[in-house]
């Protein structure tokens, strides 16, 4: 089956990468490297924004000023970027790591034109450090990066099958919503994706898919439009 979207920005949370082996679980890193590689082999051009919750989360550091806590979380995303770059290299998949915080010798500075060229060459572009600013989520960074590289969709990897009207952990009868508009999402106060990110996507008519990412082949299925909840 053909891909519904051929150029995508994938948002992966840090929690998806972490596992039994710790914050930088070898199995998790290799799994997502394989997922990305399979999508690339199918003809997709993939950029990634990585969260940092497996390393450090600003909201979990109440003893620090918020700006410091958020900055530590931002640095966690860069750690994840370095680790995922190595997992991709191990799998023989070329990649380019860019950071919104200057880190010479570790990652290139974010450059939309350089990123677009790398995608055209078949590289996986990893965007780390969010937007480089505290108080801005990596969801929002994902939408912004998607717009700058001309992605057709944002695919947000999750541990659940999509967007639910109620919490599936407390309401076993709830079912994922197959499709809703950006406005509907915001009006209903849903929380699968940061509201600021959805609002920016709405302004630019950028679709978002929230899908379960921890199953083999799920990224390719999401690119085909076969799974997940679509905000469009």
C-alpha cells in the first residue's frame, strides 16, 4: 500500500526510548532505529523531534527554579538525540543531529535549509533541544520543525492507540477518536498533544496523527494512514 504521507515529522517521547535497561535502553533505541529505517526504505523522508522525559523532566524538579528545570529537560533531549544517532548508525542509517541549543562538536545548529537538503539525500534528521526555550514543549517544537522542513504531517508516537475523550486507564470503555478537527480538539480540551502545538498546526492546516508507536511496523502503518487518531 502506498504511503499517505511521504515527508513526516515524527515526535517521540523520551518515555518511549527508556525501558528496562534504564533511561537509554538499548532495546528501545534499536527498536525505534529499525522503525525509522523501515519507513525510510519504503520511501519516506523522516525528521524526528525527541522528548527528554526519560532523562529529566523540568516539572519533576520543583526544588529548582522553573527556568533551570526546563533547561535541564531540554538538555535531556540532546542526550537522547546523541543516543538515537548512534543507534541509527549501528543500523547503517545515515542521520543528521541538529540542536536548538549551541553544542559544537556534538550537534549542528538548527538550520531548516540544511535539514531539507539532508532529507532529500535520504538522511534522518534529528532535532534536539526543543525550540531552545524554557516553557515551550517538544510538541510545539515538533510542529514548528515540521513546518520549516515542509513535512506533510506530524506523527506523535504514543503508548496508546490514539486520542481518547476520557482517560483509557480509568475508563476501560472509552474508544479512540478516529478523526477530529484542530478546533474540535482545542474546544474539547483534549490532552494527547499540547494545545499550543495544535493551535499552530491549525493556523497552517498541518495534520497531526497520534498513534501507538511501541509496536513493530507502527510507524509505517501511520504513514499509510492505517492507524491512529487524525487531527485535520
